[in-house]
């Protein structure tokens, strides 16, 4: 059924992804996949924005309250600012997890061959919440270190994101193993570098459309690019 839903649990992955994952990638197929997932993608966008604003509001409230209690002194507002920044951490974590679903949902869709519903996406995050938090923390630290080392290593790490997220969400690989695997298939496999080139091209196209439409086109182009890249990774043998 076209709008069937996927049950997302921590079960062992199937030996092979769904047949649709190995079809020839195309813009039309990415568009079709995007249309099937509009409800869950819309929730992700709205949820991410809402969490960002809520975190900012809570932070500002803490600054004002602490500042007022401290007699509006500079030290009181400074303390409030520090506490406000700390309170934004959980909101940032949740917002980041929702954003990662932009890549994870296409990964699960092609792995299972079933449309991912809102409930299934929520269930996925709840089932292995700390695995995703730790994976995101690990990836962020590695990428930050790479960016500090003359930028290029950090960009190299960023380009393994589609494969890394796929392995984290659809397999039982450990976080370090998933990262190592992603790095190897992207930079040491036969079709890895052509995939990197496609990632760069997709990023440029998405950026151009987003800038030209004040960000509105990004609501469509970014998830479409995620579906296209996941399909390509499977079809070219980077993922199985």
C-alpha cells in the first residue's frame, strides 16, 4: 500500500535493503519519495523551529529573572547569560535529532521499503535515543577537530554524513564501527569519490535554490537531496 507505515525498532537489519533502494536514482523518484513523506517532514521542520524558539525564550527568561534577582547588576546578568546558555543545551540536542531525521528517514525508507509515518519516526527516536545522541556528539567532535585542522579534514568528515547516519539508524553497528565503515566506503570504494562529487553538487544546488527563494525552496530541495543521495548510495553499492 502506497501510504503504508514502517515499524522502526532496534531489530537486526535485513540482509539486503528493499528493492526500491537499487532502482536508478532520478529527480522524479526523489520527488515521489518526498511527496510520500510530506507529513513527517513537515513535523520535523515545525518541530525544529519550535524547539529553537522555545530554547531562546527560556534562555532570555532566565537572563531577565536572574538579572532582576541580582539587582540588575552586570555580574547578575552575566550569570544569567551563562545559565541561559546551559538551558539551551537540551533544546539544541532535540532540535539536532529532529534535523538528523532529514537524512535518517530516507535511509529507513530505502532500507525497509515502506513509508515512514510520524508515529514511526517518533518511535525510532524513543527506541534508541541515547545511541543517536552519542553518535551525534561523536560525529560533531570529530568534525570540529577536522575543521580546526585546516578545514579540509572537517569537510571530509561532513561528506560521510549520509552513510554514517544510515549505518547508525538501520544497523546495529557500534558508533566507531559505523564511522569507520562510512569513511571507508566513501573514500576507498570504487564509486565513493563520484558519490562525494554528487554530494557537493547537491549541496550547491540546494544552496542556490534556498538563497534565491529566501530559504523556502530548502524545505523541498534539502529532503529531496537526502532521498536522492540515499538511493544513489544503495544503487552504487556504497550501502547494502
